[in-house]
C-alpha cells in the first residue's frame, strides 16, 4: 500500500488535454498542484526570480499597470524561451527548484489533511526532473493536428509559433516511455473526462486504497 497522499504527476504536450484531466481529478476529490501556475506567480512575486528574469531578458521586460502592479511581458519571454535552448535552461534553473519546494509544502499540507491523492500538473514535468518522488506518472497524448487546432483556438499563436513550442518539448513518444498511465485524447471532452475518472479508480487500486 502506497503512503498517502499518493503523489501523481500529470503531464503532456501543449494542448494535449492535461488540464481537463486534472480538473476532472479535482472533481473526484484530488488536490491539484498547478506547477506552471506556481511558476508564473513566482515571476511576479519572488524577488530572486524577478531579479533573475530581469538579468536574462532586461529591465524592460517588466512594467507596471495603472494600479501599480508588476506586469511581465510574457510574450517576449516565451518567444526567446522556445527559440533559445540556452535561455530556456537558465529560466528552468532559476524557477524549477523553487516550484519543487512549493510542491513539497503542498505535500506536507496534504499529509496533514489526510488527502488521498495529490496531483502535480506540469507541462515539462519530466524534462525538468519534476517527477522526483512521485508514485505515478500520467501522460496525456493527442494527435498533432488536433493539438495545433486546440492551441490556435486558445489564442496561443499561429501554426508556426505553436509548432516551435511543440518542438521545444519532449516528443510524446519519450513521455510515453516514462508513463505509468497513458490517456489518449482524440475524441470529445466527455470521453476524456470519462477516461480521467477511470484513471482515478485505477490509481486508487494500484495504491491499495480500494
């Protein structure tokens, strides 16, 4: 029997459907730690991270809105991160150790609250070594064309820009090789939600919790 909380990593390429899977798992009672959201928040709240971003991208990458709140030009950051592997590596080295520490805090809280399953949702979970200490890895996969269309509908850019982002991530084949569970998302949202609910049952079963 796996000690609770059972730690589950959910990952997948851009527009694969991992957020829908995590939302469904949350509805089943799981606590979800959004690593990408934590990283974004740190870029506006953590002095050390802000200083590092300014060092890599220049002071002008930050500005203030009318209310005096810090604003990051994420478009400029994204363009260079996906275009330049060296910059991407430096950004990851700056942020990911802090995200890992934030996740450990989430684990401690989940343990205190007797949470059964804690999910770590991250786009580059495996690439960044964020799978360390997790009990199970879930990879959400989808056909390339479907992912491109979904990403365009989300306003993530044109086809060329989206393809450059996809190419900057590990290919699905590599992710699948590291997965304990693979969820295919080439149908409807309802079908994906159904697969996510079945995944939850399988996780509990494998962990010896049912």
